[in-house]
C-alpha cells in the first residue's frame, strides 16, 4: 500500500511541476495576490486529528496538518469547526466511553482487540491504556475531550464558528435533504449496512449547506472556492458528488486530495 501511494504521489508531483505557467497562474496566486483556503472539519476528521481512532486516513490527516504549517505566502490555510460538529463529536465520545467502560484492559485483551475487527476508537483507547501500564480508565481518557475541547482545538489551530450554523434549524433545503437521505438509507439494502441516525444525517446536511452558502457562484479551483469541508466519510463525499451532478469544484474533499493540491503549492 505504501509503495503504491508513494508511486502515485511521485507521479502527481512530477505532473504538477511540469504544468504550463498560465495554468499555475490561473490556479494559484499571482505576485502580490493573497489566496486563502478555509477548511471546515467533519467529525471523523477530528477523530483522526486527535488520534482517537485507528483509521487508514490518519496518515493523510497528519500529512495535511504538516503541510498546512508549511504553506508559503501568499497562501494561508485556516481550519474551522461548527458548533454542531462539536455536539456530534461529544455524542460519539459519550457512546465510545460507555463501550470502553465495560472493558477491563489487560495484555491479553489488548492483543486480542488489535487482531480483531474492534472499533478503531476502542482500539486507540486500549493501546493508550497499555502505554499507561493499564492504569488509565476510560473516563480519564475521554474526559479532556468534554471538559477542554476548546483548548484542544486551539492547540491544533482549529477555530470555532460560533453561531454560524444556527439558521439551518429552519432552512427548508437542509430539512428536505435530511429527509431524502433518511429515506435513502431506509430503502437501500446497501444503506442499511451503514445506516446513519437522523442526528448524524442532519449534521451532514447542515455542514454541506453551510459550505454551499459560503461558496461563490462560479469557481475554477478550490482556491477560488475558498471554503471546503474536509471529511474521511466516503458516503458523505458520494452525496456531494450526487448533489453537484459530478460537476464543479467539490464541496467535500478527502485530506489526501488536499495534500496533493498543497504539495503543488
């Protein structure tokens, strides 16, 4: 897997540096022109950012975080999170803490869990418990993400968009999309295997419409669009493609795609 990804990365980089000048000037800032990219983070991205779960996308999230810190002027990349995303993050943490509290970490339990198909969040907790000689409780592990979430977000350079999502509670387009998605999961045999609760669907629709409302009507590149949601939820990315009919600049992007774009910069 690493070999293939590195080979692809080299191919994209080689292609990028050989782009004609007029293409790079159109995509990126001309001298003296600032370009700003605002990334709004999905819940699952936060789990990878905080290293709270074992997930194949963790590597891409770490690479993106590193690249953001090294983007040269006149570019700037800022990360944000909606209050509704923090609420969903807390609901997820509450659930996983309840599961973790029913497990007594031991050497045998951790070894078995790593080899099994256990949740990536629980696996990360058990590995952390092993690092702390099995003296860390589930409550001690998860509590900071309830009590100090603002400080933790600040430490990663993530800003909270306070009040920005309140209006969507009565937004008809958002409500219609949430109901349509709920019906899709209920009627699809594929959907039932990965069915989301209405709360999670509602969160996704608010996030999508928030980004859509922030975008200019026409944009040729993600830097022109300025706003994007970063997610590792491929089902959510598929919804975005469906809503856009496969055209235009995606509203939802996987961190690996952003890594490619920022490496060109």
